């Protein structure tokens, strides 16, 4: 297993990050089929949660997206819980505003975080914007206290970026 030392960010922009200083672990190695690392049933279950979260952002429904966030991630926001709303409304919703079509390609990979070992699955996805450009993002779905939640959303990032610790 490859250990990538990097803060667990709710957003890909350091200036608007929600930071929980636990390392992010990424287990797939280069060249391995990613879905083989994650049981299909679990990937489908976690993927449905990621789909609902992304759908909320596409619709501009910040409140629904916030309701899906990991309570632990919200608690760890150093600037207070109100900063979470700012990040959602000023970073996440605008990122998905000009959504046109979701790519059929999605990479799933297992993750877990530091001390509390919250297990989850990261999904590297992309969509085509209305201007024809591709936009990439990685969304992490965690199982926290028996409930599937959104632990993180990295904008303008790919699986390769996460794997390299960028």
C-alpha cells in the first residue's frame, strides 16, 4: 500500500480547503484495474451516494449537498462550520454550473483516513462543460458511524493527481 502524506481537503484549492490533517491512503498501484480493488456491490452503493451529491451540485442545491457531508469533516473545518457553506457556494456550485454531460468513465479506489480509519471509496470522474471542455474531479464517499457521507471533493483533479499526492 502506498501512503500519500497530504492533508485531506474538501476542495482542491488550498485557500478554501477544509483540512483534517490525517494522511490519505491510496492502495491501487499503477497498471492495476481499479475496480478489482473495490467490490462491485460496494462501488455501486458508494457510487450512488456520489451521484446524488454531484447531482445536487449540478442543480445548484447547496443545502442538499451540505446535508450529505461528513459530520467529521465539517467539525474539522478550522474556520468554523459557516466556512463550509462559503466553499460549497463559491467553489463547488460554480464548478458544476455549466455542466452538459457526465463522462461514462469513472475510476473507483479504496481509501481510509488516519487515526479513526474511516473507510471509503474515492471516485475520479469528469464531465463535459457547455463550452465542450472536460472538467475533472474526485469525490470521496466515506462510511462514518454507519452512514455513507461525502468526505471530500477535489476540483480539477484526476486519479493520477491523487495517486501522486498533488
